[in-house]
């Protein structure tokens, strides 16, 4: 059981370049999330998708777009990368519909923008 | 708006000492609260959830709605408890918000 899989694990971009971070889960979860993790700032929610077909902004959505491609996949796109987007990005998923269900996380993508 | 606050970024204790990691939240509805842990080089994983009132690895957390707190406690810290701990709040609509995290170091 793979759980939540993110690709790539590492990426270096030049300022202004674009890229898409991929996330897939095989647990039949309906909710999916993208976070960024920065020292001293914890995990900040970028976007989330409560269920297939819906997406909502989180705390720090500027500079990002998302696509909920289907129930399994939720991608994060940086259209024009900036050094401030250097971070570790985590995808997560959980089941919506039951109280207090846990979220499962991917292994993270370490992105450096130079 | 929902918010989670963990006032201590760093916490250092000696092995065998009690430890308490603080978490406060703001949310007008009925909160679902969790503690997640990230050990070095591992994925973030669930430690415990308030609804279960369980003890995991010796840790407990009690939801205090009056003080809007969900502090994590362990009476005798172990070296293997050294990790980053995150408090999280899940609201209706499935939005899952994390605090800033507390890096716990347990010294021998």
C-alpha cells in the first residue's frame, strides 16, 4: 500500500520557471491538501480540496494553482517560481465524512528556487 | 477564522523529566484536534486525536474548551521522543490547519 506519493522528491528551479508538483493517493480519500513547511513557520496550508471537483484557498495561496485531476490526484503548480517559494512541500489526504479521521502525508518535495 | 498557536518553537528537557507542549486554538465551531509528530527523516504522522482520549507512546492530551487548549503531556520523557510536534485543527469543510510546531529535544 503506497499511501500518498509525491513527485519529485527534489527540484531546483531558476526564478521565473514553472513546474508542477504531483501527488497521488491510493486510499480512496476524498480530501487532499498541499502545505509548505518553513523553519519557524510550521506547516502552512496552500490549497485544499475537500472532495473531488472542489478546491479552496488556504493560508498562503498566492503564486500557486492547483488541479484536482480525479479522486486520486491533486497537483500543485508554480507558474513563475520565486526565491520566496523555496520550501519543503507536503501533500496529504484524509477521509471526509467521518469525524476525527487522520491525514496521511507524502514524503515531501524539497524545492529550491535560485 | 480558525487558528492554531504553539507558543514554544523549541523545548529541551532531560530524560525522565515531564514534558508539556502547549497548543491553543481559535474556532467558533466544534473542533477536531490532533497532535502530529515528525521524527527525523520520516513523514509526518498522527500521534493522537482528542476524540479518542487515548495514550500513545505515553503521551496524552486533553481538550479544554474553556481555555481553547489542547496541550500534549508526557510524565517521563525519553530520548526517542525527540522530534517536531505539530498541533492541528480540523474544521467543518475538511480544512486542516497546523500550528507552527515545537521542536522537542530530550537530552540524556
